């Protein structure tokens, strides 16, 4: 589905009133989950007093309670009560080979016979992994590891600032680049400002400039404005497929235009490929789109979820500011982290890339994504709903209530967006009750092992959702 079509369809969804799943239906769904998963419920009742919010992750479905998982393999997860689920969350996108993929697991087990994560020194895995990464990712000459995507994004900004001597960073409203203090404005929901920034001193984000999503003119205006000032622009930070791997899509040539502007105003381009890295291609979104950034941020699939997963790659002259070489005028981007680049992470990178190469995982996962999207769109059409699905390879979006597309600059839209968000969450709960795990109720990730039959089960479960939503 092309960009204009997505925009047109989103407009229809956002401009019309919606109805959610009635509460009495949701009560039945919750009862079903509680009956199926009594041990999970018992654990959750205790654990919620030990973990703030009851889980470590925001994407875990907590309505009516968070399940306790016991085992995973391939596309499946099993909870502690023995219920089986088809997983379309895939560890928030970190998993493309499939859970506990035996060839990867075996290599990791072998590694641990020799080296534990507390090694601290270089190992041969650095050479092997980083050569492989460099072979595939066009922008990468040097790489340095971090403990998460959040840390890597944070480090990329510091590196860009030291290299350029400038302070401002421009990013797109709605994008998520981890939860470091300075990057917590306008996250997820465009124009949400400091909604998620409690506890962060205002000064932390004074050098972050948010521009409206998918708006190239606004980017140029910001570049024009801030490159004139003393604290000029160090970099433009971009999720290449738009916020949240395409939840807020961008026009086809958008990244090329960004790159041209970055060159024109002499600022660095940073691609945040924490999700797109190894989902669009082994060379990331940059290879897929033919746009070479100055710095690339990696995470998630970089180590296939093995801890700790995050890295910044880019041109040598830029990365070298981490060492404080004389060429940078003694300026030095300090980076640290006791377990960053530990043997487990680096060997996991090597084996993940190698196994993706050997298995053609990216294209297989994309094929599963195409199949799911086609089937969902057929279902929506059969049910005469304005809903629609689209995908960027194995990143799948299905739009029903589209809360994120509501323009909350109009205050009247705020309660509407909140209500729509609840409707989407309810979809996730119903799908869960049918044995399907998703990212909220509007996104999915496929791995190379998802089958057409599993996608059929997803669609059957979705049909149950549709049957619960009153016509409007
Ligand atoms: C685009 C993007 N950047 C950065 C991050 C942060 O990565 P991490 O969760 O490893 O800190 C995420 C996490 O979802 C992400 O999607």
C-alpha cells in the first residue's frame, strides 16, 4: 500500500466516530483468560507488588493480568499454565530467526563454555562480527557497542556533537529513540510534548528540536533557523521508515530529501536502525532505500536479543572522537558501560548475521508479513470496515482506531485519542485470549518461521474481534 493511500485511509478512520468493543464482551474475554491461566494470575498477583506496573516492559499486555511465560521456540510461546501462543511481538522486533533458534542457541552455548560475559578484553568475535557487519551495512567503517538502543542513540548524539562542535539535534515528532532524558519529548504521539517527560529537567531537551512528521519543508525551516545560530545543528536523527517503523509513514523519497538537506546544511544524518536494522535488509533501511547516513544506531536484532544489544557505526573519522584523538582538538566523546561489547553480544552479532545470510530470514519474514497483510485486508473488506493493514517487510501495521494519527494539537482530539488507544488495547486483549500475541492491538512483527497457517489463525482471531465491534 503506498504512502498516499495510507494517508487517505487514515483520514477516513480519524475523521469518523468510532465504537469500541462493549464492556460486557470484554468482561467475557477477561474471564476466559483468567480461567485459562490461573497460575499466571497467581504469580501476577504477587509480582505486581514487586515490579512497578507488574512487568518489566510496556508492551506486555496486562489486561486482565500479565502472563508468565515458561518456554518459547520458533513462533510459539507457552505460558506457565501450558497454553500455547503464536507470537507476533517477537520480543518487540528483536527476533527474526525465531525464538530459541537452535543453530544460534547452540553457538551461544558453545561460546559460554569458553568465555563468560565478564571478559572485558577483545576477543576474536569482534573481528569476525564487525567485518561481517561492515560487509553488509554501507555506512559502517567502525563500530562501538552499547548496552541498549537507548544508550546507542544517546551516544550517537554525543559523538555527532563532538564531531561537529554543534549542539542542536533535529528529530521528527512522534519518533521513539529510546528513553534518554534529552530524547523524551514528542515520543510516540506527535505533538505530545513533555507528556512523557516527568522527572526530566527542562534543560535536558533544550537542544532537541522536534519537527512535524514527514514534513520536509519543516525540516528545512528548522535547519535554516538553527544553522544560523551559535549552537548550530549537529545532526538530524531519523527513523527511516517513519516513527515506530512506519506507524507514521513517510513519502517514498523522504530519506533522500533529508540526506540532501543534511549535505546542504552540513549536518550529520543519523539513522536509528534499531528496528529496521536487519528487517529491511542485512544492510538495513539504508541499503534498502539507497541512502547512506553518517552514523547508524543498531539494537534488537543486532544480537538477536542476546544481552546487551546496541551499537553505533559510521565513518571512521566520526567514530574516532570516542578515542579523543588530537584531530578532534582534544575533544572527546566519553563512552562507557561495563558489559558493553561483551563476548555474548559480539558473538551473537556474528552468528545472527551469518544465520540470517544462510537462511534468507529477512525475505522469509517479509513474505510472512505480506501474506498476513493480504489476509487482514481481505477480512476487513469482507466485513465492510474501513480498517486496513500495510507492511514494510516484516514490520506490520493494522489500522483500526488509529489513535496516533489523531492530531492532538486540537484539544478536542485528546480524549478521542485516549478512547481510541483503549479500543486498540482491547483488540490486543481479545487476540491474546485467542492465543495471538501482538504489539498493542495494531502492530506485529513476523519472523522467518511464521507460516500461512499461523497467519490464518491470526486472521480467524481477528474475525472474532470484528464480530465484537458494533457496526458504525
Ligand atoms: C527506533 C528505536 N530506537 C531506539 C529504541 C530503544 O532501544 P532499547 O529498547 O534497546 O533501549 C527502540 C526501542 O524500541 C526503537 O524502536
